[in-house]
């Protein structure tokens, strides 16, 4: 089974981005509940954060089987 070696690093970056932008996201999208706002943020921008991290930031991006499978999948949401 293919597993990301940098999942912890990715999640740390994702959490940092969400925390930095969550209040604006709540305001722009008229969302009061923080959990709903986090879900909405991930639904809308999670694919972008994953692509930015996995394809451009990750130190193992050139040799990553997980990333290759993910981005070559025809069902990958862009």
C-alpha cells in the first residue's frame, strides 16, 4: 500500500493556511459555525493545497508514487 511519508508536514501546512484565512472565509461565505467553515474551506480549496504541497513543495515530489497516482487519476477534482 502506498503511503505518504510527509502527511504530518502536509497537515501542519494545511492547518496553518486554514487558521490564517478562516475568519475571512467565514465572513465572505456568510458562515457562522467554525466547523462548517473549515469543512467548506477544505471542500473548496483542499485540492489546491494538496496540489501545491505535493507537486511543488514536498521534498519527495519527484519520486512520490502517491502523488503520481493522485494527480493522474481521471476523477481528481481540479
